[in-house]
C-alpha cells in the first residue's frame, strides 16, 4: 500500500493522541481521581475525565482505521 506523507502524519498524530490519552485515563483510573493539572479527588471531575478519555481513544482509533481503509480503497480501485 502506498502511503503519502499526509497520511503517515495523520496516523502518527492519531497514534500519539490515543497513546497519551490512554495513559492519562489509566493513571486517573488507578489514582481514583482526576489528573487534569493536579490531583483532583472530586469523583464527578474524575468520571468526566475518564469518559472523555475513553471517547478520545475510541475516536482516535476510528480515525486511524478510516485513514488506512481510505488508502486501501484508492490503491485497489
């Protein structure tokens, strides 16, 4: 499959986003408190951070798959 610089940059960017978001979300879950700028014991803030983290990871993975599938369709079509 031929990959162009823009597609490689997109995949790399989304991979970094997913990795960073996943690490922060896991740390927040393990600490049982939000890690926005400091340790936040408020459970509502923690829940929001975890939900947004899971959402960010999911969207990032979907975008990576879309980019790879888009390039696969252009090559085979």
